[in-house]
């Protein structure tokens, strides 16, 4: 699964943050489309998570809201993914899961 962020020409998000491939619990990342800087990504993720470059930290509850929080089987798999991440110290004290950031258009602007 991955969190998709689409940035416009001036680094502002042009679409709501979305969860893609929600049934793939074996990988987790943030994919940033468009050109922007780390600060642009941080603004786009407000309410969903925060940025500590080169990673983003996505709130577990926000993942549920982007996914299928009304589907008990899906939530159980999400919780399993988060438990796995916690065992690897990829979950912070606030319940946010660390995600590698992949910039489709290349590295973020300085």
C-alpha cells in the first residue's frame, strides 16, 4: 500500500491525499507526484501525518480513514502491518508509521 500525494506547479497539493493498493500490506511508502520540496509534502500531509526527511510518518488512524475502516478484516490486516512495523521500531510514540518517500519526478527541490 502507498499514500499518494500529488503536488502542483507551485508545490501545493492538487488532489486529496489518497491510499493506493490498500490490500498490499507487505510494503508501505509515500509516493509524491509532481515537483515540490519537503515543506510542500509536509503541508500536503497535514492531518494525515508529518515529515522527517527522508521519511514521512503517517498516522495509523488516518490510514484507516483513507482505507476501509468499516471492514473488520481489512482493519485486522492493517493492525497486523502496524504491529510488524512497531516490532521494527517503525512506529513512533504517537502511532504514526514510518514511510519511505518516493518522488516520481526526481528528488525534492532544495
